[in-house]
């Protein structure tokens, strides 16, 4: 003797899953999730190309305060930091 109908059980599980998925979907829509853009570091060569200047000029600007980061023996730039720094100097 079968105590429960297997089709009814399957439908019950499907309804529960649908309900949970709708609930999760509503929660995600209500939270203002904005993924942070990934900011990459630029090498000296890449930064010079971005600014359309020579490596010598870039080195001079670094001596005058252009922001950069040193990781081990290499130098890297955050594009956003460089451009915001340049805006301050141009005012």
C-alpha cells in the first residue's frame, strides 16, 4: 500500500523550489548590488602610452609627485589615481 502519491510529492517539491527561487530573486532585486569594477595596475610603459608621453617624461613626473606603487622592483600605476592627481595640478 502506497502512503503517498509520488506525483504529488514531486509537485510539492517543485512548488517549494519555485517559491524559494522567487524569494531569492526578490531579495536580490531589492538590494542595490553594484559590482565594483576591477581596477588593474598599469606598467610604466602602459601608463606612458596612455598619457601619450615618453618614459623619460613619465619618470620626471613621478619625481614631481605623480602617484605610483612599487611592488618588489617594479613600478605600477592606478589610472584613476594618476588622472585625479593630474586634475589637481591643472587647476
